[in-house]
């Protein structure tokens, strides 16, 4: 098996370039000093970037290079989806040790490029370096959105309904089982290793004009809803009974009720969480049916301090103290696995 140190930087870039079919809007992609790209008339540019460091964000004990490639791209597409945009262009920064196997890098690239192709996104540039130790992957995505139609975190209003797509907690449950040395059921493992960015949904929600605030769920429902509350300066109350769960998740909770917490605080679901006026809800639920994505109302926004209240099945309320994962201040720097 060939090592990266034998292949070399330029040969690797050539191999990457050979696998890319330039899509619409690419005047110059990989191979020049900068990418030269078109932005459709009347649209604004959305840019998002993510850094993934081996052992901090992913671990090859659990994650295959192909899954890592898929996930590194998918989580970036998810950020564009959360603004209501269309992802178009991708940049890939890659630092690997010289001892990395070319086969692993090719598998990583195959996972990444399958995601870009599935979403009509073109890899238009990047940077490639030798790392003194861990793999470091930096993905930047550019998307566009009709001028003035992007959905921020700051527009939630008192009286708005809080809605979430899909189901919650599957990814965190899969990770919990992996860390316990158990093999999660395939459907859960897939939710963890191969999340799907809700791009079509995000775009349709922006086009509807009725969504007031939106975010994608990367850190966990409580923490990410907290970002909307802070940015919008409003409070919210969630109905715990209404949090959407998958069958395997419900089965795991039946065996171990403490796992229910993962629907609220588990990260990496990459579902969309958004708010809208109650009168708009029927049309949006219909939109979900058309896209074959479940949408579930889970609570309501109210005026006041940006706090989150949780109400259980019998109406007892408690204040949620949930904090998001902070890379610098969290006591244990847990491996979150990509
Ligand atoms: P420069 O010296 O100007 O930074 P490089 O030799 O690093 O140029 O890169 C040459 C071309 O290959 C550039 O277009 C760059 O964007 C692209 N490129 C480098 N690494 C990657 C990568 N990992 N993925 C995609 N494109 C890359
Ligand atoms: Mg360079």
C-alpha cells in the first residue's frame, strides 16, 4: 500500500482534480491561484467553514475514511441549508501525516465527492499539507440565496411555534453505544456516520417566506434552540412528550430511560429547527409531506428572558440548564466522533 509521502502533494491534487466534474457557475476551479465563480443575479453569497481534527472531532477507531469524507461535507451543507440557501461550491483543506495511506485518502475523497455530487456542489479548491501528527480536515462551502431571503437565528417572535424536522437523538445514541463497545443497529449507525443535510427542506422553508428563525442541530436541541433564544431575545417552552423519536431510539429508551436525555442534549442530528407564526403551520406541515420529511411542532416561543422551559407529560415544568459543548471550557474534551 502506498503512503502519502511516496505519492506527493501535487500528484494527490492531480488525482483529486481528475475526479471532479465542474458544475454550473465554475469559470475556473481547481488548478489556478484562486477559484473564479458565478453568483446568480439577485442572489447573496453564504459561506460557512468547519474544522475537524483527528481525536478531537473524529477517531478512525469508529469512523471509516469514507464516512469521514461524507460527514465533513454533509455538516457544511447543513449550515447552508439552515440559512435557506443552495450550496454550490466547496473547498477542502487537508493535512495528513506522510504515513497516511493513499487508499485511505482516496476513500475519504470518494465519500466527500459523493456528497458534493448528490447536492450539485463542485469542489473548486483547497489546500494540501503534511501534518506532523493528526489528520486535519477543513471544509468551506459557499451557497447562494435570493437577496434578503436568508433565515437567521434572530427572528423568532413571541407566539411562534417551534418545529423540528426528522427525529432526535439517533446520532448521539449510536455514539453512546459505540463508546460502550456495543454495535448500534444499522439505521442508528447510519444517522451517526452519514447524516443527511436537509438542503431541499431549508430552501423550501426560505421560499415559503413564513419561517422567522432557523438553525441546524449540531450541538443538540436544547443548546441549539438556546442560540435562537439568545439571538432573538425570547424564551421558549418545549413539550418533552412531543420530541420526535425513531423506533430504535424508543426501544433503547424503554430498556434504559436515562437515554431519553439524548433527544434533548445529544448532538449531530443535523435536522432543521425553526420557528414560525401558528397560522403558517398547516402550510408548512403540508410542505413537509410533499418533501416526505416529518415535521413536528415541539413547543412555543414566549416573550421574556432567553430561557428554555421543559414541560413533561403531566404538566410539570422545569428550567433547562443545558449548556452546549464548548471546546475550550468543557471539563472533558470528549471525542464527538466527526
Ligand atoms: P497555491 O500554491 O497557489 O496555494 P496549490 O499548489 O496549493 O496552490 O494548489 C493548486 C490548486 O489545487 C489550487 O487551485 C488549489 O485550490 C487546489 N487544491 C489544493 N489542494 C486541494 C484539495 N485538497 N482539494 C481541492 N483542491 C485543492
Ligand atoms: Mg496551497
